[in-house]
């Protein structure tokens, strides 16, 4: 204690040095606030990637056995791969393995580098028909800005040329990590072959294809080497225009006649029907995705990009338009500004409340600690590389009221000493010195106990919260230092008299402040609770029980929605649906949306999906039966209104299509409800899935019910007669080439126009449309005339498994169900779980297992570490109390008193009608810390009165209640006012935490200042009896 005395006195004597340091740090904090990195959310490590395998012509079953399973076995040899979360899709001709890395992986690039290197060697062990294995570790990269470029009178090739220029300019921005292009459609030269003319000339299509491909192949012609020179030999390109292709000789007859390409077909430059395309407000466009360096200040980055875009717009010809459909820098700036405004409002709210309850000079000195602490905190955060985002700002707002607590306690003690006529200098020193132990223990109890949240969580949640405890810790300990070293000097020079004494030392009439009436009311209540101690303790226990009941029935949503003036729409059609059918639904839905005044723009991705523009919203794989919209609205409120109005209304508005309105959130699930059936027998899995689907479809709360295997898709099976085909010199590869040329076409070469490659494709002039047409497709060997396909094979339409899914390398059929917007998935899950346990599980074959996925599994994965963190935090608090009091009994009383927080916390959530979330647990930890602070302040004074003033237990408890009510009330009022702006803003992420601290602090304060003194007296009253007998 004497050492503390010396430090405080030194700070007061050398106040010029202390105030200079504070001034320098204050200016540094202002500078740091301007230049420090700003983000909406913390930087995430997206531990996901996709390994795709291309196996043309193979069925989904063949792909599963020959490609997917070998790839899974190879990938599972890496210990960094999280097998339980790694899934796969085997489709006709394609395999997708969605690789999830372990949460312990820090540098995913190193892991993916090893995987890619191994895949290049592993491919040789796969079937020769596997054309490619591609590992995409950029699957998790998030676009900061999405830019569309469209025109009414320019070709797509011209738009691409403008995009080339814009890409080059964007890459000049230092913090641009990557620029990617989507929606481009190249020109193509197509040779439409007339099969009848080919037959008349006796030319097989393989001869023609081989001839043209040979002309387009670039290979070495050797070098000219002699004593004077060494020079490589280059043969110029064979084709420079479509006319040269048309004039190319493909066959010379014995009679000297030359057959040219134009003799057997027509050559045409065109844009072929695309596999997918992108539109913005119904206009075809090209899209650029711009990614930012994660360590950059995204707001400054946005301004640099905006400057380039504005300059580039002026150079574009009339009719070419640029639009930003995703603008993350703008979102971050809006979010950060809102948080800073909330912080500013919270500062003023705390100051105003302090000034209402205390005289102006007293309130002013206490409130001065707020800007000093916050600016110094900003400087330290910037120096430590901690960015400013919603997490760190929320931490600052959460502890804002606690910042002023230390100063209030010290100033209140100083005023009390002045009222007793003590020397101002000594009073200022002793007011800080006497409370150092209590304030230090209370600060430690609140700040350090947030760290278990980081230790118990892994992966994304840990990345999300890692800076929260550091921001809290830095802020609270800076406030402690300011209270100990700065406040004593300020109060000494600014507060020269107490509340009860005038400048000349005479006693004056006490002014009736609001705090006076609160104190009077409390003293009356204190008399009552000590008169009826059992009723008081019973009321405390009843509040705990009532709080538990309210808490159990609270609506829960563990991860909140993301506030955006934007949402996504997904359109699903049956497997095998052509792009034209998908486009028709997309066009109709877009028209319905755009007539709504709340909609600013609609960007449509037909047959594909958008780049990842939100950290948790993963893009779908391209498919002709799929479409996606990015819908921009006029406000966050408009987004909520539109989703409320349209989600259920348009879900099944279009025949054979399901429309899913997707609000951006932080829940990584395919559907809210998921039941997984695991086993090797597909038929057994389907039987159980069908029963579950029927039940889900009977629930009114459910919307789209489907399985991960999806509906079977149509295929055309060709079974070659090996004898007949072999006699004609036709094998599987040559037959496939002939069919491809008659249907989708075959690429034979590229025609280069400068740096622009124009693909050259050959196809039938009458592409086959029916199974009968396929049967008549001409096929041939390497030489000789063509014969109809039906002559060498049997052609039949069949149904095939569209998709076969695996989880952890084992077949896993999931039944998914979306839930109506106005329904809680957890309530639906209870019904589903009851059905599965009573109707499915008893009759489940031994070879089939089941488990639940969806939101319940996701939330359990999140909440289990959070609850563990809460338990560890409470244990840490208990040991801090034991260390502080040196008495286990007092530590137990305070910890039991902390249970009274549950009533105020649960009541606050219920009153505001919001969901209990994972972040609300942070509020509970903070709230318990505040109660511990109040308990320390209360019990320290009781112990002081008992052992230093020799008072009885009852009198000490009673007097401590009277004397410590004021600082407890002031600090509780300040803490609750600090989070009030977060409640008013109604943000889904932090409103739950703020409600818990606001209501919990105020309600638990009333319980603490009544129940705690009575509990202390009842547990120690036998000592009073002993004292009386003595």
C-alpha cells in the first residue's frame, strides 16, 4: 500500500510530466483513429477449397468409384484436412470435393501448395479418361467490390476490351489483391457441316477434323544452324480469317478435284448460346470482382478504386455503363461511422448521467477519464496492429461505462474525505491508494475473463472474436492507470471543497440532487430488508429461478444476420432443365422485383452463381438449372420488409421452380433442417430419406424439401456392338467424337487476332434434338465413310443418379428442408427429432446410421465452446475473488450473488423481443464481472468497518450498504448507459449483448445492494452473538 502511495504522490508532484505524456498519447490516439486499418468484420481464414475432377462421359456412379473415392483417399492422407467436414459430389462427368481444413491450420497456402503438388503426380493413377484435376484454394476469397459493365450498342468483345483496360488500372492500386472477370463470352467461328454432303463426297468426319486440327497445331520446325547463325524456324499460322478456313482443302480426289470446307458446310463467326450469363437490370454485362489485401484500410482502398472508376467513366464512349453492385468499402465506412457515432453518443450519455447524479465539478473530473482512456487505447491498438472493426468497437462500447467506474469510485471517496474536513492533498492520494486493491481486482475480474472465449473456440469464431478480449483488456487497464495517476491530480485542482462544505469551511445545506432522493429511498429499503432478511434472501432466490425459466424459453439464434441493403435470391429448377427454361423464370422474377420501389437494382447470374461477396455466403457450382440474383435495396429496413413480404409468397410461385430468398448471415449451413443417412446401400438410404421427406412435407412450417442426391436426371445410353463397330474401325473414342460433333460441337483450333483467341468449332448443321436423331448420327473410323450410330449400337433413354454425395468419404444422403421466414428452425427441429427417434430409428437397418445437421448441429458446434468459455471465466473470477478476499466464504457469496444476473439478462432479451445469440454470452460474462466489481466494493467496506472500526456484523453490513450504494449506483448507471446506443440502433449482432448488460446491470444492482449485505450478515451473525456474550 505504501508503494502505491508513493507512485500516486510522485504522479501528483510530477504532474507536468504525466499530463505531457497524456497529451502526447491523446494526439497519437486521434491520429491512430484516422489512419488505422478499418474493417466491417475481422479478417477470416476461410479454410475451404474445392478439388474438381473432369471425367467426360462417365456416369455419376462411375465418377464416384473411379474418381471421387480415390481423390478422397488421397486428400485424407493430409493431417491438415478435416475429414468430418469434407464433403463431395459425384455427378455425370464431374467430381467436386469440398475440402475443409482443420481449424488449427494457420497458413492455408502452405497446405494447399502441398495438395496441389501431390495432385499433379496423383493424376497419373486415375483413369485415362480423367481430363483434369483442378484444386481451387481461392474458393473462400471474398470480393470487396463487384463491378458490372454493359452497353446497348457495343459487342461483348468490345466490352471485354474495355474491361482489359480497367483491370490494368485497378491493379495499379497497391492494396488490390486480385481482379477476376466473369460473364465474358468470346466470339467463335463455327463450321456447320452438312452430313449429306459429307456422305456424297465419301468423306468421314474424322478425316475432316484431323485435317483441320493438324493445320491449327503449332509445333517446332527445328532450327537453322550453321557456322554463321543459329535461328529457330517458325511456320506462320495457317488461318487468319474465316474465309481462309472456308477455302481450306480437306480432301483431294483421285480425279484432281479438291474438296474445301465451304463445299461441305458453311463457316460463320458468331456468339454461340452461352452455358451461363450475367445481366444487370436485364442488360447483358461483364463483371469484375476486385479483392482487397486483408491488412489494408478498406475505406482508403475504396476511395482509390472510386477515383480510378470515376476517371475511367469519363473516357468511355456514350452508352457504356459501369455499376457497382457490391461495395464493401462503402458498407464498412457506413458500419464504422455508425459504431463511432454510437461510441460518441455513449460517451455523452455516460457524461450526462454522471452530471445529473453528481455536482458538475465532480462529474466533469470523472467524465474526463473517458476521452483520455479511449484515445490512448486507440494509439495502443494501432501500435499493436489491432484493426478497428465491429468487434473492437463493440468491445469499446461494452466497457465504456466501466471506464468511468474507477474514476467515480476515487472521486466519490475524495469528496467524502473533504466533507470530513481532511487535507485535500492527502485526501486525493488516499482516495486512490485505498481503492487500488479493490479496483485492480475488479478490473482484472472483468478484463481477463474474456480470454477463455478465444481459447475454447477454434476456426472462424476464434478469428472473429480474437481481438475482443484484447480491446477490453487494454481499455480497462488504461482506465485503471488513468484513475490512479491522472484523476488524483485533476480532482485536487478542480475540486477544492466537498459537497457539504463551502469554500470558507463552514457547513452548508446539502443540495437535493437526484442522487439524494435515490439514497433516501435506498436507506428506507435497506431498513426493510434487514427487518425481513429471510424474505429478502427468498426474493433473491426467486429472481434466479424466474430468470432460468425466462431464459429457457427465449428464442435463440446463435449467429446473427448481417445488416445489408442487399440480399440474394436463388432459383432452382429440376435437373436436366435447359438454360432457356431457367432464364425464363429468372426474367419473370426479375421483372416482379424491379417494379418494387424498394429495389434499386437486380443483378442476375443465370446458369451460374456470383463470386463470393460475403464471408459466409458460398457460391454454388455452375448449372443450367440454377440462377442467382444479387438484389440491392434502398435501405437495411427495406431489405427486411422485402424478405418478409416475398420469401413465403414467391417460394413456389413458378411451376417446377423453387425460389429461395436468402438474407445474408453468419450461419454456414445448406438448410436449417438436415437429417443425414449414412451407409453404402443407396436404396436403403433412399427408403429412409423418403419417409423423412414425407414427414417434412406434412409440416406447415417447412418450404422446400429435397435430398442431397437430388432428383434423377435423364441420360442417353449408347451400348456399342463391339463386333460390328470393330469391323468398321470404330471404337468408343471415335464414336464419342462423332456424337459430340453432331450435338455440342468439337473445338479444333484457335484463330488468333493479335492477343485475342477466337475458337474454331465444328458441328452438325442440324444438331440432333431427339433420341431418334441421335440414333441416326453419322459416325466413322479414321478412314472410310460414315454409318448411322444405330448400326453399331443400341441407343436408349434412361434415368441416372444426378448426384451422389459423401461426407467423411462415406455415402451420406441428406434430407434438407427450408423453413418459412416467420418460423424458428429450433422449434421445427424438435418435431423432426421426435419423428426420427420414434418412427425412423427403431426400424433403421444395421447398415444405415443417421445424424442431424443443419442449424442445430451448427449452433451446438458454436455454443459448446462458448458455454465452456463462460464456465472457465466464472472459475477465473472465483479464484480472483479468493485471491482478493483471502476468504473462500466471501468469494462464494459474491459468486452466488452473480447468479442474480440471469433474471435481468433474460428479462432484457424478453422485453426487447430479440434473439439470444452467441455474442450475448459475452454480455453475460461482462455482466457477472460488473456484479463482482460491486461485490468487491461492498464487502471490502464491510470488512473494513468490522475490523478497523470494530463494528458488529449487522451494523457493518448495514452501514456499508448505505455508504457503498452511491458508487455502486453511479457505476451501474454509467455501465448501462454506455451500451444504450447499441440497443437503440437495434443491430442484430450486438443488441442482445447490450440488452443483457443494460437491463442486467440495473436490475442486478438493486438485488446486489439489498441481498448482498443481508447475506453477509446472515452468514456471519453468529459472530455478533459471540461478541454480545463476551
